[in-house]
């Protein structure tokens, strides 16, 4: 009987050691997961960092370059706007470069500009209803031939080269 009790005591001690090792492994794995999450999380920078960062772009870099005479076409009206002067602010405010008189458009909704390294870009200026390029919500994006900008609820087609009738 003493041998059985000694064997059970030995198993209990071994079980405690295994439980302690298992608990330590769980803590280490949880720490590694938290570390991976922190390392993969995008970092926020100031305005200077935002201006130089291109990670927000959804458009692949292999698309053709934007020609020198791009235009915008407002899909609902067919109005053609040549993009002769950049940057161009799109918004509901009367002093915007492109005025879109629609309730879903913010006063200063988006801005088109030419990035010297990447080409023609669009960025959301903190609008309430967002900006999408080809139905993908974005904060900043490269423009490519015949992409559709959704400014609030207004769809604007980006045309590279001369506008088609």
C-alpha cells in the first residue's frame, strides 16, 4: 500500500510540473501573438509622414502612366472637366475647383494632385461620406485610366486623354 501511495505522490508531483510548464507555454505564446499584432499594426505619422507614404494606394504600379491631358466626367450629367490646373479640390463649397452640389458631398471632400514619383493621385480630405476608387473605399489612391471615383454618392469617371462624346 505504501508503494501505491508513493507512486500516486510521484504522479501528483509530475502533474504539477507539467501544469506549470503548460501554463508557462501559454503565457509565452500569448506574448508572441501580442508582439506580432503590434508589429503588423500600421503606424500613424504626422502630416509630413502622410504626404510621403504611399502604402494607402490600392492601384497596382504596373498600370499605364497618366497622359498629360486627363479629364473628369460627372456620370450623372456628362459634364467634362479638363484637369489643366492641379491640385484640384472637389467639394460642395462654391470656391472648390470642382463643385458637386449634392448633399452627400462635403464642403471640401477630396483633392486631386500630381505626385512627382507616382503620377495623378486623389485623397480624401476628411469627408463624412468617404471616397472610393473603383468601389474600394480609400483615403489616398493613384488614378488610372477609366477609374471611377465615388465622391459621397456622386460618381466621377477619370478619363486619360481626350474625353469621348
